[in-house]
């Protein structure tokens, strides 16, 4: 049922026409309000509703995001499109954490299980992300990782291990590449190497 030439059963035609009208109306409202065009499903439901479902205040979760297992999510967070939050091994996220498009957070892996023909068990380790962190587009955070408050994770990074507060991390594997410096309301990102 895709595209201009979509064919539907005669009985379903009125529903199909109503669905198209709803799609066009919601798309126009979203474009008018946010100056963006989303996938249809993102226009159907309010982003804050999913945050309220998890008991959060002012947390927005895109409908295309997946949240599984034991995830404790703070207030004021932004969980962008196509994010995966895996709490099967435990995942604690502080307040005001932004997850950019495509971020994946895993609290388990099956590497050793796969390599041993299922003889080794699945491994689990909790992940903790502090308050006021920014996780860049397509970053991957692995089981057991810890990020202190006010950390920045660069786009496309692979994060494991522990990083203290006010750290900028980036790379594959991720390492410290700078510091977050806050003076009053000013935020400075000081990268290693002088800039």
C-alpha cells in the first residue's frame, strides 16, 4: 500500500482515505510548528507522552526509539529518532541528557556466547550516564560504561570504560579528547591539542 498507485480492498478504501488525510494534516502541523517533516508515526503521538509513561517530567522520546529492560530515565531528557536504550543489564540516565539520532546504548553483549557456540553465557553490566550529558549522533555506548555529569560524547564514537565529569570523549575506541568548562552560563569545550 505504498506510493501514488496504492491499491486497497474496496472495504478498506474509506479507511485508507481517512489515514491519508490524517497523515497530510499532521505533517502540515508538524512542519508549521517545528519546521520539520517526520515519518508519519512520529506525528501520530506526542513525544512527551512516552516520557510521562516512564515517569519523567519534560522528557521527550521519539516513537522510533526503542527502550528495553531496566531503564531509569531522568527528567528533561531528549531521546531522538532511532535511538536504542538497552537496560537488560541495567541503565541509569540522569536528568537533562540528550541522545542524538541513532545513538545505541547496550548493557549486555553476546560476543563470547557467539564465539563459543553458545557455551558462554550472555554478559551483562550496568551503564550509568550522569546529569547534563550530550551523546552525539550514532554514538555507541557499551556495557559497563560510565559517564560522569556534563560529559560530551562525539558523534560516531564507541564508548566503553569510565569517564569523569566534564569530559569530552570521542573516537573508536573513545578516549578523552577534551574538557567541558562551565563559567556561570557560559560553556566552553576545550579540546586537547589547544583549541
